[in-house]
């Protein structure tokens, strides 16, 4: 088997972060989301991986490399535009050949991995297998209808869902999917939908089996989903201190201090992770917080947040919480009069002020 991981989406729901960076490389517990998917695929015994890329292709290639760090061999496959998941499969046809494959959306997290599903697909040898999960807002996803354990209908983001079974971002296919894709038309949003292709397979009598997962799964396309994923992954970490602890440093709970980090006169209350090269000084870092590498947190308080590489939070009056702070940002206070908020924000930013 081979794997096809999609990392070409534009991430409109995470702007302005994704104006300049791939959403699949935003770190969860200080590891890019995409890496969790690659590791899950390799753990399932699949080492031939194709990665679909878009406008952020160079950044993704630089981060992943040739795949050897994961024990895999990676081929990068540019997609000409955001033309749909089924279009991405067609784009990868030369890479996939006649092999059966797993398709994994690069911004999804499945805490228990995909080994169970890959093994089931190998054992039962259906034409396709879809992973499903019961969700409170099925209208945000592709939705499946089952009858007597069989998949009878798939609908992409229905206004009135007929079930609460959402398509998880992992699909397993035989080469039969190519013929189905070739016989569907673009949807109203101009994309070749993978749900339409699977429905075509069902209508043609192909054997499509469902698997309703019971473990934790998250599509990290929104800020609140990303923060929840960060919270859950952080809670699985074991305490580890590899950085430098100065005077008057208190660590409480599950705290990971990565190599080269420096902490002085601060309290870090876990679960939390502090990245390499980061300085925490006269500050409070609260639970469910990930501070990436080469950041500075000084004279400030932050919790339940994600801070990306190279950012500075200095002398902020009041606690920062439930926030995602991008790369190379500066958040600071000013002693100048008259006192005022002074902001430079990217497109589609959101700021809440007291």
C-alpha cells in the first residue's frame, strides 16, 4: 500500500496565520500537525508517501524533507489549485499507480492512529473504506447515511444532515476510485468532491465499508479545534526537563522544557511545553499552552494558547488566553502617553480588548 497525504489547503478559517504559512505546519504540542499524520501512516506499515502541495509547497518540502526522518520515502505532488479532494487523487495517479492506498487529510489528528483501519482494509479487501465519527455539528462535514451497516449515501456539508456521522479525514481506496472520479462533475463550489466519487462507487455496486471510530479525532481547521487538539495532546506528554532552569522557577504538573530553553523567575503550570531556544522570565505560563522555539515571554501571563516560533510577549498587563499567536509577532505594553492600543494586524485578524 501507499499513502497520499493532502497538504495543499489554503486554511481560510485560520487566517491571517495561513496567509503566510501552511496550516498543516502549525504546531500542536510543538509538533507540526502534518507530522502526526506522517507518523500515523508509517506506524501502520506504509512507507511510500505522496504529499499533495499547493501554494505553500516550498515550506512543506523544507519541513518534511525526503521523509527519512520518519522512516519513509516522500514524493511531493503539486496540485494546480484547490480543486477538490478527488482532483488531488487524480493528480497523484502516476504516483499511486495500481496500488491500494490510504488518503489522509494533513490537518486531521487521530490520537489512536490508523493502524487498526489499515489492517482491516488489508484483511477485508473492499473497494473503499471510510472512517466515520459522531459529531455535534455534522453540517460542517461530509455526512454518511447507513442502512443495516452499509453506506447508502454521502452528502458534502448538508444544510439539514440526515445523520450525525461525519467523514473523518482518512479514506482507504482501491484503484477503482479513479474510474469513479472520472465520471463525476465539479460541485457548485467548483471542486471535484471525494464524497461524490465515493457515492459514484456505491451507485456502481462497489463494496464500500464504513468504520465508526470511537477514539478522539479532530479536524483542526478552526482556532477552537486547534486549541482543543493542543490541550488533548499536551495531556498525553510526560514531564521532561532538557533546558536550563534558573533561580525561582516553579514547574507544576506535566511540563516539557525542550533543549536550549531558559527559564528564570517564573511559574509554568502544566500540561505545557516550552520550545528550544525560548526564554521565559518573570512570567506565568498556564495549563494547555505550547510555546514554540525561539520565543520570549517576559513579565506576562498566558494560558490555553499556542505561540508560534520567534514571537515575543513582553510586559503585557492582563492574562492572554485561548489565543493563537503567529510567527515573529510582538505583543507588548507601552509606557507612552496618552495610553492607547496600537495595532498592526493582518487581514481577517480578530482582537478582543478589555
